C-alpha cells in the first residue's frame, strides 16, 4: 500500500477520488458534513477544485492505493482504500478533512499512513498545528486520533471558522513537530 497525493490535472486521480468519496458517503454517511446526493451531482470541475485547494486556500488530498507496493509509484491503479484532505484555512493551523478508510482497510495502519502524509504536508506548509472534527460517537476514529497525540479542543481554543456542519462533532488538535 502507498499513499499518493492526488493531482487535479490527472483525470484518473479525479475519477478515483470521486469514486472513493462517494463510496465513503454511502458507507458511513453520518461521518461527513455532506451527503451522497449532494456530491453525486458534482461535475468534473467540482471534483478537480476539491483536489486543488481547500475552501479557496492551499490544500491537498492524499489517497491510499491498495495495489501499490510503497515504492516510487506515481500513478494510481486502485482500488483506493482510504483518503484524507488537508488545507490551510487559518494561518499556522491546518485542517484535516474527509478522512475515511474503507472497511477492509481498517485496523491495518491505513489511517496512520494517511495522517502521516497530511501532517507532513501541513508541517511543510508552515502549519504549527493540525485540527480536525470527528463525530462525537465515532469512538474508533477518536481512539486513532488520540493515539497519535490529538487532544480535545474546546471553548475559546476552537477555530474561528468552525464549520456549521460540525455541530454534532468534537474538535481535536495536534501540535506538529517542527522539522
């Protein structure tokens, strides 16, 4: 398995991203602040925009390809078994978004590999912290994040732009190691 950054200019990356995102929305609809119906209506430009930036700011999307050998592969073969996005909505704080691992990839280190890539991108982009939102009843995901050092964020420490769709979620943050 290998984690690769998806490129909005490569048609197969756009197609594979849309497939795994829609699969995630079907498989675990309560885990996201969106719906399958909403995103199934996206056109190719919408999917490319998702890969190119985060809310109009710098961002990246990483996918875990089950067929890759971990070498210097540059093209995805699929099927993808996980995906995560990262962006810079606030100076110094990266937002981790859309984290999902297919059921057959869970408990095999896939989440850690995806988070490694997202956190590395965030640190390389001068972020001091990485922040994410997770559904308050998703104990398995909370355990993964806590195991990596993410801690609960509350009150005045919450991001200034808390997404309205995160009303049933908790916020967690990790202080990134300085390179």
